[in-house]
C-alpha cells in the first residue's frame, strides 16, 4: 500500500464539510473496561439482535425488541440452556418475536456458547476486553466456529455494537481500501482478504494512533455514496 491514511482522512473531511464536521460523525474510542463489565445476558441479547437483523429490516427487530426480551427470558444464558425442547418449539409460534426457526435455535446454541466462554474467562465481556484488536480476524474466526450464525458481517456488527474496537468490512469501507490499492475482493469473505484488511488497519493504527473503529468509519466516509451528515449521525455506534 502506498497511500497514507492522511490522504483518506483528507478526502473524508472534504466530503463531510471539514475536519470538525467529520469529527462529530466519529464514534468515541471504545473502553475495554466498559466491555469487561457487560453482563453475559447483554452479550447474548446483542448476538441475537444481530442474528435476527441480518437480511431483515432492522426497524422491525427494534420495534419488536421488548417482546424478544420477554420471550427469551431476558437472555440469561443459564435459564435458557435449561429449557426443554417444548420451550423452543413454543417460540416458533410466539408472535412477540420474528418466527424464524433457524435463528430461534441459534439463541439456544449461543446461550451455551456464552456460558462456555464465561466459564473459561470469568465472563464473555472480560474475554472480549482482553482480545487484541490487532487480531480481530482471529476473534471473528472463533465466533464463526464456536457460535451459531455469527460469521461474516453479523459477527463484525455484533462486536461493533458491543463496544469492541474493530473494523467493519462494509461496502464503502472495502471500496476505500480497494481504491487505496489493497488487493481484495469487492465483498470481503475469505480469510486471505480479511488478513489483508487486518494488516492494513494495524499499519494505520501505528501511523495515526486512532482506534480501529474510527479508522473504519473515516475510511467508509471517504468512498462510496456520500450520505448526508444527518443521515449518518444516528449510526455512530454501528452501521457504516
């Protein structure tokens, strides 16, 4: 890669109305302590929200979310893992949630996954807080292998919303990297391409001292469709 991040930031600033306007659109630097304090129920809740939101209108999931909380027993992993098959069968008919069988059963699997990790590390949040952002691809691989339906963009978005300092390979962010000369596909799915993205972000962290989440957002805002600042403002914690 021959392009400095200064060039990318300058392009994003020009598109967004200057340095101050761009800065207002950046999420705060994630705090590892806050991540470590997250309860396992909130981890499982965010996993579930991202799984159900994948390929679905986010607004529908958000509007139904109070029903999800009640139907899934507040997402407490312990009680959920003790539920019999009848409980899960009943959810298939529960109008409080989106009745997608495969996604409902992923909650059962992920409740066990969260309990396993918490047993190994004290809590799932503590496990995440100790994982280095310089190896986000390793974490994504673990989520895909040990979790249910947590691969690809779903795992990245889950980490973003939980407060992990990482990148999201959105369409615009990948367009930025490709424009900068990184040899990756238009849709990043392979381990090879993810490793290249990770290495580039690690280099940019060294260059700028900025957190991964801000580098990812700046990169995304420097390429692709130039959404208005008002449109982007509500997504400070998530989508790019």
